C-alpha cells in the first residue's frame, strides 16, 4: 500500500496544493536552478545593472531617433530649427560688435588696417575670425605684432606695435622707410617728407642697416654736412657730404676709418678744401683726390714751378 502511494506522488502531479506533510525521507532542495543562479550573480555586477537600467532605455531612444532622422524632411526640419536658434543667440545685443578701436598706429597705418580688415558694422562676435584678422594685420609691413580682441560693450580692439623707421632707403622704385631690422615700413613721395631720417642707397643697403646707423652716429661732428650713405657692391659704404664730397670707406671696420677722417678734418680741415674724394680703403694710407678745377690749377702751378726751376741762368759778360 505504501508503495502505490509513493508512485502516485512521483508520477501524477497533484492539482491541489496539499499541506506540507512529512516526507518519507525526501527533502526539497531550496537552492535556485543553475540559470537562476547565474542571472542573480550577473545582476549583482554594477556594469550589467547599469546596462539594464540605463543602457537599454538610452539605446531604445537612440534607435527611435535614428529611425525618425532617416527621413530627409525630418533632418531638414532639425537643421532649420538649429539655425534659427543659433541666429537668435548670435544677434543678441550683448554679442554684437558696433565699433572698432585701433591702438598704437599712426594715421596712415590706421587707414591701411581698416582697408585690410573690411569689417561691416554691426556684426556678431561669433561671425568674426579673430585669428584670421590678426594675421591680416600682421601681414602689413609696418606692423611688428598685433593683438585682436572683443571688449565688453561691443568694441573690437586692434592693438598693434608699429615698426619705427630709422632711415630712408632710396631704391629703384622710390623712397622707402625701413626700421632697425631692415624691414620696409612704408614709402614717401619726397625726401623732404622725412628729412629727420638719414638716407641710404644702393643694393643691399637695407641688409646692412646696423652698420649704417653706426656710421651715422660716428659722423655726428659733421652731421650737418652728411647727405647719406651709398652701398657699393653690396660690401662697403661711401659717405656723401655736401658739395658731392665722397668718403670711400673700407669693407672691414668702416667706423674707425670714418673717425680718422673726422680727426684729420678737425686738425687740418681737409673736408673744407677743394677735395672731391677722401679714399680710406687703405687704412694706413689715406688718399685725397682733388676736384677737377683744383687739380687743373695744381697742375698749372706745378708746371709753372718746373719752368722756372729749369730756366737757363744768364751770365754777365
């Protein structure tokens, strides 16, 4: 009898939950199944828990958005909305530039900067490329460096460091202003426009601007008479004085040679004489070349002196 009852419980499931009765030596295992155990362990991992709670919803939203944006009309609508929003932000009064201020430039350079900048006011600060504008300004030869920024109040400030000309360079195409680095800072129509600056000329003169400035400094005692320096063969200088008097300076150490000429002039006034050229290319042997009129007079005087010295002496009889 007990055997039949045990077979009934094992083979035919009971449809009605029976109250717990003492099993005949068999106990129910409370442990979960293998797959249930693995699932519970997996959900205890932070990564998978966030993936289920956050990743899946976000992925679903992105999938729906991608399907919606697959339509050309929908993409055009989004682009139009974005452009309208950005235009509304750009055109707000606090982002508008209404004035341009240029600092550190003279009148001519200010006009040149306005010409290259070409800014139509008012303009949104978002539409200004400050780096490109700064490059345009620094490309001007008269500008050493520049800073461009938008100040509060809608003012675009262009602060430049202008190159200061130190000499006038006479070249084939006219008169150029150059700074201490030999960079052209502008042009002038006539020499009288910048008579305060020394004059240099010749090929390669701007490349030796440092040496020319030292020569002008050494010529301070005779500065009123100095007309300029001419670069000869791109290797040495000739100093031109009034009355077209020319001082030929050596290739090397021209400053001491010029100082020697000035010392000779202070001692013997050689520059006040009828001299056309003072040749200092041979430092140990200065050479003077007279003007044509003075040379002719000297030759006549020498010839007359020789005639007198070789005339026969008459004897008394």
